[in-house]
C-alpha cells in the first residue's frame, strides 16, 4: 500500500486545487461529454474566483491527498448552507472526491472517504450524502460497497446537457 498524506487545504492551495480539479474532471468525465460542455463546466467551477469563495466558506472543507509530496487528489465537503441541497439540518455533503487517474485503484478514494466519515462523526451529523452521475458506474459501485444507499435523484446541468445524479447517503452512528 502506498503512503498517502492528507492535509487540510487553505487559500494558499488554490492553484493546486484548480489544477487537480481540471485534470481529474477531464480524466474522468471528458470522454462522456461534449468538449463545449466540458469547457463550460471547467470554466465555471475551477476558476480562481469560484474556488476562492468555496475555500474561504467556513461551511466547506477541502483536503488534499499527497503521495511523495505531490498532490494526487482532493476531498471537498459541505455542511449547513454550503450544501448544494438541504435535506436535513444535520447532514454533510461530499461534494467532490477527485483522484488522478494514475492513482485509481490504489485506495486513495477510500482514504478520502474515510476522512469525510471522520469529519461527519466530529460534526455529529445524522448522515453523509452525495450525488453521483447515474452513468459513473465505478463511483456508484464504490459508494455502494461502502454502505451508501440511493435515496433520491436530481438534475445536474453540465453545459447544455441535463444529466441525472443519483443521491446516495450513509447513516452516521
């Protein structure tokens, strides 16, 4: 097993998060979407202003995963009004777990998920929830294997494409 270090990100990590976000999004989703929709999504979601606001929001947390001092992925959680949807007061949203393709299958996503569960327990939330694109079968399987269950769905807009995200949750005891 490779040694991974997880560090809480700050505004000083902005460019790292932008770079990782663009790379990991592109590696995972670009093949399934038009270049126009991909470009629009990247421009809207991984720009300095947008990510600065997210990093500086006290209800959003970013954690970077490092392998041999190189950033290879990140976790973003949202609580309270930072969540993309509010289902219940005491919940935590996993907004992103993004890992570089070269590190897929090496348990990095698992380590980041365990960090999110640790945060959820510290916050004493009832459950963690997230949205997963219905066609991202690897992610759906990963979360199901970790005890998440589908409870709803919502529309996710990617450029001019309306996609369906399955909403999954994990009870926290």
